[in-house]
C-alpha cells in the first residue's frame, strides 16, 4: 500500500523474466533530480544483478534410506507394543 503522493517511482517492465512481470523502484528524495534516464539505467542494473528470486529458507528434506528404515522400525515397534497390550487385556 502506498501512502502519500510525494513519491517518485520508476517502473520497469521486464517481459523476458520468467519470475516477474514488472518491478517498482521508489526513489529516495535526495535523488529526485537525477533524471529519468540515469534512474532507469540504475534500475536496469539492479534488475540484472537480481535476475532470480532468492531460494526459500525452509527447504524440504528428501527422505533417504536411513529415514525410511527409522519410520519402518518405529511403526513395527508400535505394532508390536499394541499386540502385546491387546494380548494382556
């Protein structure tokens, strides 16, 4: 959400990007007089540096053979425990 009307914004449309359709840059007040061409070139340089979105911090772990064995053993132990308890009562 934008608040206020005293903002200078540079909008860069980048249809060749797989991830983004456009980027909005909010110009700092001290650089308002820099000129549109200079601001657009700075924005384009930033876009080229960040061409891909960052990876997520929480990556799903692949379950390997060790994890599958642990799951199988704990399920087996639970089944054995349930059988023993049901045999007693």
